[in-house]
């Protein structure tokens, strides 16, 4: 039932291989279909590959496969084998493409133009750290840093240790061993095979010296501007503080009081909380000035200001006028304010100021006013405090007057 041919040239030795031949032919042709499926899959296209190149690859498969199929399934094993003849056609087509289109020259030309002439240095290493490939910029960088001339095929840590350490750090770094302060930026990308295993890495090194210099100059300018702004703010704050301070005593002045008192009064009225004000006046200060001179008068002013500030816990002391002072006590009741004011006045009464004519004893009179939720403004509150001060003056000086009973 099958065709028989002599085997090995031995006479009388016949072997029927018809069934095996057909199986072999069918399996061989079936296996050859896989390359065709790959060629027909759009995902297998290489970037930059032309349609003509893909057509040449399909033709290189199709013609020999057709010759093999005709020889095997049409003429059988006893007929001529057309596969070699059909192979001549794609060989001729590929030869024409090589000669006319320069396909063979394209790969080295592309590598030379794309890889070798890249401005950035490219280092490709395997999983053991062995240098697989480098471009011209990478060779120059390794030569500048380590003096290494040929690093391909060698372990990078051994061939160019300083370069290897720099690449391992990654990010942005100064180039060691070079003049001019070169700075490079490094990007490391792992190389992964088809099974997802990391088989190496590719490090691209770019010279970013110019951009870093510009950035550092901008940062320096920004820091300088920030410093200037800070100094300006400090000077402005100091100037504002000087405007709000009395130069002789260092206390807040009347301008400061005019700025803050309306808000403090409004807040106390809105919250229904107490706000106490004490006004102090140095007794017979005009006599001190007239009898002992303005220098002695200034000393008295300074001594009283210090005593009031030190003995005003939680209060704000203001130089209200020539020899008048004022203390604000937010949230302090009338009786508490009277107690604190008496303590402040008593501290002033112990002051002795030396003059050319002998010591001058200082006494102070004080008046206290307190509001608790009343609909009054700042001027009305100060007017009540002034009236209390005049009452203290009229009743003998060196005393405190308040609508509440004096606890002393």
C-alpha cells in the first residue's frame, strides 16, 4: 500500500516509509506555521520597521514553505524537491534589498548614530556588574574620572571604581577628579528579561552643570532676597516699635494707646468682661523740674516708669503724658485693679532720686476706672479714670481713688 525505496543502497533491503513520510511532512509544515503567525502579529513589529521589510520576511517564509508543501503533498517522496528552487526567490529578493536599500548597513549605522553619538554617557552592565556596552561619552567619562581606557567586558567596580561609586549613588552628583565643578544627573533603569528577571541595568548620565549653576545662582539670589526681606521686616518692626515707644522710658506711648484701646474696649463690651484702667500722676513734678532741673526731672520719670512696669503683673503700662502714666488691665475687676494700683503706687512712693541739692522723694497719685459690659467708648473710659485721678489729687495726693472701697 506504500511506496518502497532501497535503504542505504543495500540490495534487497526495502523499507516502506510512506506513513512516516506523511507524518514527518505534516508536522514539519505545521511547525513552520508558528513563524508566520509571529510575522502576522502587529505586536511583533519593531519600531521603525517598514511595511516592505515585513513583506520581505513573510516572503522569505512563504516561498520555501510553498515549495516544500508542493514537493511533499503533490509530487510525493519520489518527485522532485522544489524547496531549494523556491528558496532562490526570497534569497534574490533579500539580496536585492541588501544591495539596493543597504539593509545590512542600517544596523551598524543606527547604532553609530543613536548610541555612540548620544550626548549622555550610557553604561550597560549585567547582573554581576560586568560592563556589557558603553558609548563614546561613557568611555570619556570613565577616562576622566578613573583614567580607564577600556572597561568593556570588565567588572565596573574594578575597572573604574570611582565611576562605579558615583553611578551607584545615583541622582545628582559632582563629578570626582574633574576640574570646573562638573555636575551630572544619573538615571538607572533595570534590564528585565522575558521571565521578569533582572539581568542587568542601564545607567544614563547627563551633564547638568549649566542648569545646576543656574539653579544655584537662583537659590543664592533667592536666599539673598529672603535675607533682605527679613532684614527689611525687622527694620520695619523696629521702626514701628520705636514709633509706638517712648524714647525716654521705653514704655508704650500715647499713640500706641490710641491704636489698641478702642479694640480692647469693644472686645470687653462684646464679651461682657471687665476692663480696668489706672491713671498715675507724679505729685508736684513741676516743683522738681523748677527746683532741681530737667535732668533730675528726667531721672524721676525714668524711675517711676520702671517701678510701674515691674509692679504691673498682666498689665500694659503706657506713658500717657509728660508726668502721667496709664496701665491697662483687661479682664481685671474693679477691686482687683484697686489692689494692683495701690501696690504700684506704693512702689513709686519709695523712690529716692539723687540731685545736686540732695535726694528727692517721689510720690504718685492714681485713679482707677472699670467697665463691665457697659456701652462706653475708649474716651469715656479714660475720662472716668482722669476724674478718679483728680479726686485722689484733691483728697491729699499720694493715694489711689476708686469707686470701690480702698482695701488698704
